[in-house]
């Protein structure tokens, strides 16, 4: 028990010493801060948005799987490139936003995985017997 008390006392002393040095350091008086201008949400969103959405759309058209899917639907990739070039900046940004917001195959796969995990846990707990490779904890 003596060793535990010594270690605790040493740790407490070291912690107090380290925390006291932060307060004991002399500080220079702070210069008055200049007021920062407020910016709107639109300005922030515009600054965080990619600079050239049209270039991103064109880069997406370079993907082989997208080109194959377009050709399977009877659309030529060159026609799509011309249409993307004809879009206004607002239309290109809206198209890019819709592409970013579209679910990428998360529908049925996520649901099936969730059902699998639930059935697996209930098998392990002994509430069901669906999978032959699990052993119940009961």
C-alpha cells in the first residue's frame, strides 16, 4: 500500500507542477483584436464549393463504366460532353449537387447487411436458430 501512496503522491505533485507552470508564465498584454467582418452562408458555401464543377462533370465522363452505361442506353459520350459544355454555371452546379446527393447503391445492400447482423446476434443469444455456424450462449 505504501508503494501505491508514493506513486499517487508523485503523480499528483507532477500534475500540480505542470499545471502551475502554465499560470505562472508571464504574459504580455494582448493587443486589441481587429473586428472580423461577418460573412453570409451563401458566401461561405460559394467559397467551399469546387471552383469548376463543369471540369468535374467532364472528368466523370472519362470513366469507362459511365461511358459503357451511357452507350448501353443509346447515348453517345460526345453528345453528353457537348451538352455539359452548353450548361450554364448554375445548371452545372445543380447537376453536380444532384450527383453528389444521389445514393450510390446503399439501398438494398445496407438493409440486407442489417438484417444479417440482427439475425446473427439473435442466433448467438439463443433467441433464434437461423445460421448453422453459430453456437448459442445459453
